[in-house]
C-alpha cells in the first residue's frame, strides 16, 4: 500500500522534481512509471535487485551469477542505467528502545522506595541495596547494547542495487518492463519494480547533490 510522504518530505520531493528532468510519477498507471520532462522525452521504470552473499558462495556459484548478469545485459536491447547506493544501517528504532529502557532504569534507581531511610532495618537496607545494584547492572548492559547499535550504524552499511529502464512511449516502457523481468528471471535473478514511495526517495536522492548518500551511476 502506498503511504504518502509527510508534509516536509513531500515539499522536498516536489522541489526536487521541479528542478530535475523528471516530470511526474504516473501514480494511476500500472507499475507507476516516471514520465520525463523536456528536453527529454519518454519514461523510466526503476527495478530493485536484491543482493546475494557472494563471499559465502563457491567459485562455481559466483561464476554463474556473474555470467547470468552478463547475459542479462547482453540480452537487453533498450537503454538502461545501473545505480548502486550505500546506506547506513537504520538502527533508530532499536536505539530509541534502549534509551527508553535506560530512562526507566534510572527513574527506578531514584525511586523513593529505594532510598535508604533512618529507621530501616538491616533486611530492608539489604533489599534496597540489592535492587539498586541489579538496576545499575541492567543500566550498564543497556548502555553497552546502545553503543553496539551506534557502531553498527557506522560500520555496517546496506548496499542497494537498482536498474533504471527507459522507453519512448508508455507501450514501450511496458514492453521493456516485461522484457526486463523475463530476461532477468531466465538468467537466475529476479528484479522487482520498486514501490512509489521508493521512487520518490530515489529521485530525491539522485537529484539532491548535497545528500550524504554515496551514489554510483553507470550508463549502459
């Protein structure tokens, strides 16, 4: 299901489209191709190819994948472009959860019922100190887990791989879309037409040259 961008992201996207060679995403058309603006004519469709762990494969399997992709490129007669993006791993949800739990632990440590008071007997003092010790241990564990998430965000990156297919008319982009899926599947990999929201994200990234993403483009 298509989920619209929030107001700020929508404005950024529309501003990007206004200064780019993209005219519009055809939201009501099957597979939502992108119509290009003058001086360009025609349409573009974007596919995502999901990666495989090449390093874990045998030499024969690696060779088969490389051969399959080479045959795919040689089997397509229409214009296309290959795009790769390297994105940091999104750990915001996990990090926010650890911060929430840390806040709860700190609040419990400072709870009035855990503060030692005059008149507390030895058992009560021992129980309170034991609980505070347990909470401090939990706090240390949560801090460590939070730091691990930050390291993952910096060092572990997601690489995305996209194929941009072009056509002069809607019927041609439809035909090229079918051909892309058919030829690719016959050579061992299955690209998928990206969603509308992913197209909006890609167009914004592609035309925003101040974006922090590392984008590498090759024309075929």
